[in-house]
C-alpha cells in the first residue's frame, strides 16, 4: 500500500513515518528543498521534493497512492497571513489535488489540533461535536484547513485527527520547559489543566484510523485520557531530572509583553504572542471516547513514563 506523508520531517511526522514503515506500508514523503531530513534519513522511504503551496508539484507525487496523511503546517509564524497560507491554502491545494488526480483513494487523513476547538470554558473535556471556538490565529487557520477538507467529505473518504499538546523524543517545544525546569525556574500564571498525548501513542492511533471504515468521515481527539495541571507536568520533569524549581509568577496582563520579548530572543519559540492567546485560558481538555468506540484507541503511556523516555532521549542526544 502506497502512503503519502506531508510534514514527515517534523516532530510528529517523523514518528508517523517510522510507525508506517514498521507496519509495512510503502511511504513517500513530500519534502521541501529547505527541509531538514535528519529524522527520516535512515528510513526506507521515498522523498519527493515539492510543496503544498505549489500545486504543480502535487500531481506526480500522488500517482497510484492509497493513503494520504497530511501533517504539513505552521505552528507559529511572524505574520497571520503565513498561518492561513500554509494551514488553509496548502491544505485546500492538497485535498483538491487528491480529488482530481487519485482514483480510488482509500483515505485522506488530516492531522489538525485541539486549538481548532478552543479551550473548555467550564473544565469539562470537549467532545468533537462542540462548536469550534479557536482563540489563536493558529487555531483559526487550522479550522480553515479542516473546513477545506470537510468540503470534500461527500467525495473523498476523509478522517480528521485533533491532538492536544503532544510531547516525546524530537520535540523542541516541551524541550524548552525541560530546560527551564533544569535551570530551576518555571513560569507560572495560575493553575492550568491540559490534555496531553505521548507521540508514540498518537501516531499509533493515527495509523489505526485507516484500518477500519468506521472512521470515514469522522473527527477524533486522541489524548492519554488523563487531565494534567501545569504543576503536574513541572513536577514530573523535575523529578526525572533530579532538580527543584521555583515558580516565577507572571501576571496574565503582562504575558503578551513577555511573549513579544521572548519571540525576538528565541526566534519563533514556543512563547510567542499568538501562543499567549491560548495560554491565558486555563482549560485545554478533550474527550477521546469516539476514538475508543470507533477504532479501539487505547493509549499506553502515562505522564511519568513519557516524561522519563523523553528526558532520556534529550540526554542521549545531548540536548540536556
């Protein structure tokens, strides 16, 4: 079975490529000329140079493919238009090309984000039927991407996955938190609650969606089924690293200023003005009941194990 993966060089995408190879799929990755191939160079995959923003590069890529996993996208950008260009227009180009050029496609899987739905207002994990209410430009652009995919719902077998915060080996966002904890500090703007998922559980779940027809037309949240506070996460990291930390309290009113400064210093880091629009909300929670019902999704990794494995990877690769 021939599988196309966009975004296969990234954190989640490279783990997905690895899982697909392990399951025996023939994998082709769409890569840009500027892509860093370090995480997939050792895998037996075909790499085709192209870009979802360049429609002319998509036709030959899609010849005789059975499945498409679309993960390419921007999680942070200097300009709002950049989010929409990649996350909305790029997605629209790809799904349109699949419809035009692929006969008998078995599944188009679009990997989206909990940011599309926005935060829970009352602390109750969101179901997939909750009305989307994104609070960041990133979330709004990913919602536009979902709508582009949904427009083909009656013409293509589509599935949409909305992960919450994802962590694990190769992740640079969580790495920032690890570094701060190791240095003994933890920025704190009040207690917050999160759904999380370890990357290995996520990619296994993503691949499992194509192994049953029950998921055609469906949208799914995939999480580790627990609710974690920001303090739980910090404590698990500190315990694994054998260190202590002090909370640095940051009033929510000054968070945009801090983010603007951090963005300049860190060059598009995890702390940026658009991300702050999300972080000021305390409940980022989702419900994975539909995934358990339709394809038996059952995450294996608890927070402490996932943090330990992630920390070990950071140490082995000399990030820590």
